[in-house]
């Protein structure tokens, strides 16, 4: 009884203390505190997506290259952090020049512990750098199993330094697309299509893996070595997306985070179901690896409109993306002869662009008003073609910028330090040749084309 009374007294004293402190503060102070905590935690979840990408890409590729994949995902974040801090953040969020790029906030000059806004800038920078790293890491899977490690490090630096931040400024930094009313709430285009289109450029310049295409040009399957790892990676990414999308409010007091999370989940589930049904009908079996990509296709597609569309629209967008990803993977693999071991081009480039365009169809004023995502209705909600044309303009502009800059980068790398490892190195595996180790020491790895 005495113990109960002591605990009760402590609780009451704590309540009185908290109430007293709250009475001394302002509403704005507590709002800022809640927003800061929410945005930091959301950023932690997005950072954890690096682990998801690492596992997906490792599982979908061969055992002899597992360590190389992990190293590239690790260094994407490490190099991207420094590049984005020095130049990228300023290009993205600095004072706008012609609506094309920022001209201030370089070398973290806006981060100031002596002011409230300066302290918030620490939070905002953290949330943005994990997004920049996500765009960079997408490419590692598409260029897996045959890329020189040193060349990949140079690419990772350049995309975080220039390629990603410029697009980010156009859309999120007050640039020309944002002024047009372009809506990409959490990055279907800013993050995912940049990674997807850079993957397309890199894979095309690099060429396919040895043994991928026979003498007749017919594509051959090169199975990944660990589907359980890939599945775990997809679940980690799915979890991380609840930081990616709802976190993009950067406000824990904005209650729209609830329906943004619901929309995110609906699209992922619908994407997986639609992909499973599509491959089941097409091939007679519900393929596991393709269905896993269906989850990601739905997530990527809804990211642009997660704060602008209804749950029903999210299901439709996710399901259509789940069908589209199957068609796209086959198109690049069999028609274009572009070898993409993990389907990054299709998941991130194609489905990211598709989802962005869908905002022009499904943007719902009621949801936009609640979240503050935009102020334009989509075609299906009486807005006419204005927003749809704006979305298409943005998608095409970003495609052109990334393809041109990434092609220049990869061609220069190919002509200078080299982009691709030798045939002997590719056969032995990049773990041994590039890093001097095996990811699965003690297991015999047979060398086959």
C-alpha cells in the first residue's frame, strides 16, 4: 500500500511539473518540438531504407558479388552525406537563381545552433540528406555485378553533388516546376525517377552481364542467390516508407500523416496483388521476386500523390503500377536488351513517372487541403487538364536532365578510369577482385557465365 502511494505521489508530482512547464511556454514552442521529433524519427526510418536496398540488391544478385553490393550501398550514404552537405543542399534549397538552382546555404551555412530557425535547419538537412542518399543508392542494383568500384564512387559523389539537387530545387526548392504547380509530395520523381533514369543511363553505357544474352540475342535468367534476403529488404523498405511519405509533412502536428500512411500501405498491398496475378496468368506461377518488386512499384508510384489522393485512388495507382512493372521489366530485358539485375529502371523510373502523372488525374482537393500538398484538382475531380499537363511537363523535364547528365558522366568515366571490370574479374566475382574477400567464406562458389 505504501509503495502504491509513493508511485501515485510521484506520478501526480510529475503531472503537476509538466503542467507547470507547459504553462510557461508557448504553443509555437511545443509545435516546433513535436515537428522536430517527428521529422527526425521519419528521417531515421528513411535512413533504415538503406539497409532495405542493400538486402534487396544483394538477394537479387549472385553470391560472389554480395560484398560489393553492400559496399556500394554503404558508400552511397557516406559520400552522399559529404557531397550534399558541401554543395548539394545549397543547390537544392538556397536562394533561387532563375528558378534553376540555389545559390546559398553551401557548406551548411544555414545550420546555426544560436537561433530557432538555425536549429530547425539541422533537422531539415538531416531529413533531406537521407532522401538524397536514396536517389543515389537505387543505381547500384541496376549496375550490379560488372561495375568498377572506383567509378561507382565517382558517380555517387556527382549525383549527390549536382544531378539530384538541381531537380530537387526545381520541385521542392522554389524552382520553376514548383511555381507551375507541379506536385510531387514525397519524391516519385525527385527521388525515384532520378535513380531510375540514372540506372537506365548507367546500364546502357555499361552493357549487360556476361552470359545474360545468348548468341541469338535471347535473354537468359540469372537468378539471385538469396530470395529470403531480398524479401527481408522489401519489408524493411515498406517500413521505411512510413517515414518517407508521412514524414514529408515535416510536421508531427499535421494530422494528414494518418491518411498519408494509409495511402502508402494501400498502394504497396495493391501493387503486390496486381503483380502476383499478372505473372501468375502470364507464366503460370506466382513468381516471388517479381511480386516483391510489385510491392516497391506500388510504393514508388503513390509517393508523389500520397498527400493528394484518396485511399481508393491509392489502391488504383498501386495496382496499375503492379501491372506496369511486369510489362516494363520484360520490355527493357527482352526488347531493349538492357540488363537490370534488380528491375530498378522499371520500379523507380517507370513507376515513379507513372505515379507522378497519376496525380494529374486523381488529385482530390479535400485531401490536398488537409495536407497542404497542393491547390490544383486532378482531371477526375473537375480540374481539367492543367495539372495533368504540368505533371507530364515535370516528368519529361526531369527525364531529359538526368539522362543527359548521367550519360555524360558515365561516358566520361568509361573513357577515363574505366567503368566496367575485366571479363576475368566479372567471372571470379567482384568480392574477390575488388575487395579481396568473400561474403560467404568457407562456401565453394562455382564460376559460371
